[in-house]
C-alpha cells in the first residue's frame, strides 16, 4: 500500500494498467495430472534441446504456440524453446547452431539434413523495458541502420519496437509475449507447465486475450494485429474467440501496419494463407471488419475469395496442409492473379499481338501492379510466370510438345493449375484428363494418346464452317467496266467469281508467234476493250 501511495505521488501508474509497469504475474506450476499434455506429442528434437540446456545448468522450456497446441491435444508443427542462456552460450552447446536476426537475436539449432532437417528456434528470456525510456530513432529498420547499430533496445516515433535484445528473468519474458495462451512454458523433463498470466484458464475458456493494454501492444509491434487474426482463424474450429478488449482496437490500429517493412508484411500474408486455415482467415477478416487495409495483395485475395477459381485454390491449399503435403506460395498467388493475367492477355491478342509476347507483357504488368518489388522479380515470380506460360501450351497435343512439357521441372504445378481451371469449367474436362493420362502412361499408351489427339484435331478442323465465296455485285448501268492491269488477259466467261478481298489469280501471258500473227486479243485487253 505504501509503495502504491508513493508511486501515485511520483506520478507513476498502478502496476498492470496502461502506461505503468505491467503486472508480471504470479508463477504457477501446473503438474501433468492437471494440464494433461500427452508427452508423445512432443517433438523429440525439441526435448533434446531442452535437456542439453538443462544439463549445462540453464533453465529451458518449450514455449509459445507449441504449448498451447499441446494443451488442446493438437500436434504442433513448430517447436520453440526459451532459456536464460544467451545466444552465444546456446550456440556453444550445439554442433549445428546459428545466431540469426538483429531486431530479435535468436539461435537456430538444426537437426538432420536435406528435406528431413528440423530447426528448433531458441530464444533468450527478454527483460521488460519501458519503451518511453528506450532509445528512439526517427526512421524505420532500414533507414535508421546507423542509429540502431549500437542499441539493444530501441523504438521508432510511433512506439514500434525496432530492437529488443536485453535479457531478463522468465516472468518479464512472459509479459513481453502477446497472448496469454502463448505465454506458457512447458518442461518436457519434469512435465510441468509454468503459467504467469492465467493462460491455462483462457485456454479452457477458449479465449484469445492480449497481455497488457492491447492498443499499446499493437503499437509496439503492429504485426500482432495479423497474428490475432491468424490465431483466431486457426482456433475458431475449436470454439475460440477474441476477447472483446483485445478485438476493440484492431481496426483503428491497422494504420500502424504501413510502417512495417513490405517484405515482413508479405511473409505475414503468406502465413495467413498457407497454414491450413485460409478460408477461416478470410471469414475472420470479414467478421472483424478488416477485409481491406492490411496489405494490398491480401485485399485482392479477400475480394476474390468467393470466385470459383480462387475459392477452389484456397480450399485445395487448406486440404494439402491438413494432409501434411507441401504448398508453394507461387501456386496460390498464380491462382489469385490469373484473372488479371488472362484479361490483359486477351486484350493484347484482340489488338493483333502475337499470343506469347502478349502473355509475357500481361504478366509483367501484373507483377508491377500487384506484387511490386517485394518478391516480383525473384524465384516466386519465376515460378508464377512458368505456371502461366504453360497454360496455352497445354492446348497443343501434337508433335514433340507433350513430351517436352512433362519433362519440365514445374510441370506438376502447371498441370495442377490446369486441373483447377477444368474443375471450375474454364477449360474442357477432357483436356485435363488427357494430360492426367499422358503424364502417367507408358510409351505405347502415350503413342495411343497422341493418335487420339491428332484425330480430335482433324475432327475439329472438319467441323469448322466453310467460308463460301460471295458473287461480286453487277456494275451499275453506265459505269465503266473494271479495267484489267496492263498486259493481263480478261477472265474467261466460265471463271468463278472472286469474293471481296480475294486477289485475282495471276494469268500467264501468251507469247506472240514470230513474224506477226493475230494479236487482237492482247491488244484489246491492253486497251481495256
């Protein structure tokens, strides 16, 4: 009481309220008999990292979303570890460990090689620091590199944290985290859950609640706005909702996202769409009144989410993630932006441009308009371009073209794109089925399919309407007859009339016989008689 009275006299806010030192919470150790986490759901490699750190005399826990998912009976896809060891100390304990990041320095401990490798992210407990007392810079992470180089804790003019590399105790680290259900620590050795902010209770109540004042926390890191949407979408099938106080400042805080680097925003957008809950994410954005304004390309996705083609692509992406299959951002974005490419391509062909250059120009325009400099000229764009350029080539099924197509590295992505187009009726189902058979067929079967394609092509050519020549209209009375070119013979009476626009056939000039002869015909033709 005396301390609170003194703080009030000095103008300090009560702990736990906006603007004052936050309430760090009371440490609660929840045993396995209460939390009910199944140890078999814990990744062995994450448990080994924790065990190694503890054997070296450090505190170490699995932390964050992995603990939340374990409490809900879900198998986490990623495991993060938190410890009181510094990044340099962590790196020294593992053979393959790398310190990354400047804004938040963390360690990646790598297990395995190739496609089977697994990265366990290890972070050091961070201290609570009053952002008003932090080093302030006028620009952002890119424009203020020189100022930031000597700082461990810095914010910009809006209060966004640009550097946060000051280490502290576990209770302060818990307070620095975003949602209560993401601020719990699990020790796989003792199987104890450590909880400071009633996260276990919120998990049982199925509530997403921000630690501290939500508006202040969004200002510290605006990407928390996107994380709130992502967690709500992921957990909505389980009945989770966002706490009213946490949701209230979301729309108003959207303007803060303009200060986040575009590359980071692009990555966060992909997380929204490629974590297996794309359809639920679109619904959450609309429900929260955030269908527009987060990121321009995401606005396009939301706008087109109800169109058959984009809906099919989003649904297919969710299905693949749910089945543990890989997904590529290039494929999904190619589906979202195909309408722009197709319209631009059609317009150019209507202007008599050659199909392939017209398609390439249309693609360039879409990259400039929709993606810009974030990833529009990198591997992502190259993969998207290849998927689009394949589409007209699928129409050609004669010669050596089909054999070259199936040998291409990105053929499967291009075919899956064609398959979706057939599913929504944009191309014939028979075309997709033909390519489905061809890619999996034996050599003999491929020959039969090629013969089938040639027969279909001949049938289409025969079915095309025959253009009949229209007789030339008779000349008006008194009009001079159409003169033939000098030296050309007139058309005989039984010659077929020419349709408008058809050039007359050249007629061979009859050579005169030596020594005179009758040349009246030629002379008459030359005179126009």
